[in-house]
């Protein structure tokens, strides 16, 4: 697989719905975030890892790794869209992925399938009709993301561009870990 894709991985949030910070919770022999990064790195040449809350912990773990570019969102409390805007400003490839650091059940196969899916401005995996992640985006969408108000959502940005939804047999594209219950359920899927 050609690794000429950047992948923005969002890891800036405060984990408000968890009992503690989720990014470094155990996941198999690793952590939630490390697993998410490793899966993306099987298809993507470079990760743009967006930090915010507890950035020092992420920086201490990943600084100096050749394929991980750390970007800090000082305004992470404004929400996820501000982190996407921060990450998009660092993209250098024709097409790029955006995904969440708390989705370790996204298999590398999902990235491969999206990369082969075609030339729409936006390619998004779907599981049983529910849209998921990662999202593969053409660089022509970048100005719309950067110029949108911080109150916007990605869905509002995408409405101006062509989108292809690809049905996937992988439930991990729609499973993010936001609560302790989500974490327990996801761990059961792992084992």
C-alpha cells in the first residue's frame, strides 16, 4: 500500500464523560491511543496527532517518533472542530484521513478500503447505515474547513462537496470510547 496519506488523529479532549482520561487507558498490550495510531500507521505515512488536554503526557510518549507530527490545539476547550482545523493546517498530502484517538477498533483494513474507494471529495465508512471514521478527505476541502466558523461541524462543511459512503463489515468504524460503559463493551469486543 502506498503510504502517501496524512492522518489527523484527534486526542485533545478532556474525556468529560469518562471516570478518567481515556487516551492512555489500557488496550490489550498497549493503550487506546497507541493502538489507534498503530492501525493508522499501517496505511498512512504520517500522523498529525492533535493534542490539547494533558498534552504533556502525549508529547512525552510520542515526541521524536519519526512518523508522528505533534500539533497542539491551545483552544481545545472550544470543541472538536477547533482541533480538526488545527490538524488540517498541517496536512501536506493530496488526500488525508481524519479520525479519533479513542477508536482503537478501527482496523487497518478500513483505511485500505477507503484509500481504494474512489475520487470523491469525501469518502466515509458506514456500518449498517451509520456513518463512522476514519474519513478520507481531498485537500480541496481544506480551505472550507479552515475558513468555517468554530461553531460549524464537519457535516456542514461536507455538505458543499461530493461524498461517497462505503458500507463496511467492521463495527469498529462507529465505536468510540466516551464513557466507562463504552470502554467495557469495547474491551469485550477485543477479547
